[in-house]
């Protein structure tokens, strides 16, 4: 794929060719348009000073990764640790590529970047983490405030049930179309065959690869109810989005050929949390956390959970659960019975 030029110094042709090769490498590795976009955005911002690429210093990198954010909702604020780490990761990956990229100079093959990369010695920060899984009681409060008698309420109930049961990420469900859900013959671990439903989605970092998961019957029921209430069930086509905006009472119509944005879904989640009197620390991703912890507490083994969450490493799943679990000390409670006689 051809990458648009970066804002580099005029005599940086070799660096531009290096950048084009880097973008092709990223595409071949991820096939993710969002990954390409984010890498290009960060690198474009970094090189916007016009300095020659070989002259950037460690101080330049530190200033950039801690630069105030420019997003519409967070303009002028210090970047979150995750943002700092993302910027550093992208720059580190880029300069590592540049040190391995070779050019011909006066008949000799040499590395494009022959000096120490300016990212050397910089380490990712550790974000302050707190449990963000909702308890069963909190989930009950959350779903109780969603009006079930309206089209919007039926839609939102279906959406959040979908997230809470399947443990999928926001981008993996928001853009589903009707044809992504289909009947299938499912085979359980003991070899039992049964009829059910599956849904197709594209995971994080693998937007060009289709993945499959069982679609819970409760979600199918909620979806059917929503489509019936919105008068879409009889006319919906396989390519039509599942979740669309609902018309306002004043008669203003929304384009129902476009899916409801994941931003809208996330904002509505926050609004329902406020209505339910729940903590503002919860986000739409909390439903994924909640699903993971509830699955584990109700007996899903960690290998199965790793597959459900689509974690590449079992260690990631273990850390995930350690982060979410409550500080219950089962061994300590057992020892209390042993030492009770000495107290």
C-alpha cells in the first residue's frame, strides 16, 4: 500500500521510502485499517516540526509522548498513561524499523538510522488500575432503569445484554449487520449436537479476519423483540445494520441505513449508569470485565475464558482475572479454623 508523505525535511527521500515500507509491513501484519490510521496519525504529529528524522532526540520523544491531548473532549489535558504508552510504542516500533532499514550510499549498503534510536531507555508507564467489573446487584440496577416498553429501550436492552453475555469489545458488536447472525448446529464439549445461533465479528487488530462465537438465545430473543417493535423484522436485509438510531418524538428521522455508532452506545451506557445511581468509574468496557469475572465465578475454566476473551496469552487472562477479582482469602479463612483453638 502507498502511504502519503510524512511532513519531513525536503532531503528525506530515503526516510519516506522507509516509511512506505513500514506501512506495508504493518498492513501485512495486521490487515487493520484502524492500526494503519493510528500509526500514521501519531507519526505525522511527531514529525510535524519539520526536523530531519535523524536529528530527533530523546528529549523530543519525551516531550511528544507527554504532550497535552487535542481531542474534542480532552483538549488541553495531560495525556492518560495509556495514551503516553501508545505514543511511545508507535515511535519505538518506527525507530526500530528505521535502524534495520538499509540504503545504498556511494556503493555501500548502510543502515538508514545509524545512531542510537531516540526512544532508547524510555519505558512504558504503569497506569493506576482499579477493578471495573460490575457486581450482579449493580448489573440488575443497570438493566432495571432501561425502559422495556419503548423501541429505544428494547434496542438498548439487546445491545447491553449482547455485550454483557458475550464479553465482546465495543467495536466488535457496534457494526454488526443482520446477516452476521445466523442459525447453526453447535457441538458441545461432550459431543452433543444442538441447534442454536452464531454471530460473525471482526476482532481488535484483526479487522480483515472474521471470527465466530455462539450468539446467546437471550440475545436472539431480545433482538427479535427489538426488530418487531421497530417494525424492521419483516423488511430487514442481511446487509442492514442491527442497531440503528430511533426517530425522535418531534418527527426528526435518522439515517437507518447506518449503524448506531459505538460512541453513542458508550454515552448511553454512562447515562443509564447515572440513572441507576452507579459509580461514574464504569464504562461500556466494564460489561466485558463483568462478563469475564462472572463467567469465571460460575465455573468457566481459564482456558475457555482465554478463548472467549480472544487473549493471545494465558498470562494475559490470568492478569485480567487477578485485576478484577475481589481480595477474598480462601486459604486464610481455612486457617482461621485451625488457629481458632489458640485464640
